[in-house]
C-alpha cells in the first residue's frame, strides 16, 4: 500500500531535525492556564505572554465573561447549524448590525473564524474570469481564498504602490473584475500598509480593494477602525475583513461593506454556508468586548505606548526589528538553529514569544514574533527586553 503521508517526507525530515535539537517542541507549547491577560502558566511556572495577539487584553474582559456566562445559561452553548439553515439567532443579526454601525457601513457578514472570513469573502467576490492582485506577504488565509476562488492571481511587491500600479496598468483590457487585497498590519512583521495609496490606484484603474484589518481592528485609529481610519481612506475601501480573535479576545470573523451584493454572498460563500455558526455565548462575549473597546479608548493609547517601548528596547539591545512601530514586533535572525535556541532560552527565562520559521516568513529568515498588549505593564516590557538582551549576548548576537 502506498504511504499516504509520503508526500510529506520533506516536512517530516525538517520537523524531525527541529525536534531532535530542541529541548521542547515549539509548536506544541501548552499554556496550562492564564493567570492574567499578560501572564500564563507554562511548564509549571509563571511566564510573560508576548505571543498571544490579545492586543487589548479583552480575552479577560469581565464584561465579556459575564455576557458569555449569562447567554450560555439562557440560550445554550451552540447553534448546531449553519447560517443558511438553523444557525442564525437574533444575536447574530444584532452583532452584524453593531459591526456595520461601528465601521459606518451598510452591511456586515459574520463568519465562524477570521480564516473563514477571508476564505469566504474572496471566493464569493471573484472567480475564474477575474483577477486577484495580492501583496506578496499576504496571510495564508488570503492565498487559500484565492485558490478556492479560481481567479488568476498576480502578486505585487510587499507594500509597493508603484509595482501594484504597473501590474494593474497591464490589465486595462482584461474584461474581468480586478480585486486588490492588502492587510492593514502584516501579522508576521508588523509592517503597516499604504492603504491610502492603494485607494488612489484602484480608483484610477477601476479595481476593487479589500483590506484585511485583522491585526489593526481595535488597535489603530481614533475609534479603532484600523489603518484605513488612520490614513483617512475608509470610503475608498470596498470590503473590510477582520477577526474577533485579536483585539476582542474571542473568536470569529467579519466582512463589512457598502456594496449591496452581500445577500448574494451569503448564498455562494461556501465557508459561510457549510459550517456551524458561532455559539450564542461567543456572540454575546464579542458584543460585550466591542462595547468595552469603545468605552475604553485609553486601551489603544496604552497599547501604542507599550509597542513603542518594546520596539525601542529591542533596537537598543542591538536586535534587528522592522521599521514600523506596531503591536507586532518581530526580531529577525539568520538561521533556524539560532532562532530555535534563542526561543528556547527566552521561554526558560520566563518570556513566551512566537517562533516563526521559513517558509512561513516573508524573506525566508526566522522570526521571533512578539505581540504587545495594553495589559502589559512597563515593568513586564522592560523585563522582556532585559531577557532578550541577555539571551542575545549569550549567543554572541
């Protein structure tokens, strides 16, 4: 019999080499329990959490916890059906209305995960007759949405408006729709997209623009509407996609838009149609977290201060970070062995970050990816910087 896993021989070899040299598996870290938003128990000891995407600390929101408990007690813990069958409760419509209002849009679709939001939106908007123009550093969910859609994919250089316009100009005679997809903040590096420039370009060339604000929703802008709000170009973004699993601390995803074809998307978006809808307690917790976020704008100010503090501290320690100051702060290293050893040493000294390895990294170099929270104290950030510096010196970096 043919080994069905033979196709993964290269992956098995790389994975085996990694786990053979590392004292622990970096992809199977268990947070035994959270002590707070910024501290968790890992391997039996309190560890600073700098790799959770819990930007505003709202996974521990008392308001969201109370809403989830009360809703589970009154409505149960699941819907047992998809949005097009029995899985649309009044709460789902209420959350969609609140998100549409928050983003100042006419329509909203709520998906069961952020991954499905990208998958379902892209595959519903374009097909084999259309063109997708994707930033080269796009998230896996965007590429998977492109595959599901069947559209022709053209990549443009990361955050490069000139390259995007050059590629669009070549498509002036193409009869299909053209959809540009960019992220607000890029999840691996923390780079911020020039969405305002992309809006100008899409307008000149008659294209559509979708922005994935997963890592900037709640994080950037006076009201937390993301990079487009900061850059003053919200009206030029046709579709905004994002997730609840970062700033709101729950799970799920959304697409908001002013285009009136959303009801058609509900009937042709397979990731929306053929999966169970979000449980009612998650919807209730998400609405409570959204309310919490709106009532506490100081969380965004604290988050930005903390991001700047960590970014400056790591640079002062002589480590290579990205140029943008955002809640994602990535330290770039040169080799996988170096990165694995560095990551292990950080964890052993009480700091958890994400280890990101090629080919999942933009330039095929390993990253130690930190995500900052409003919940971090200055002392916790300073402690993380000290540990980074000590480990760097230990390895001669």
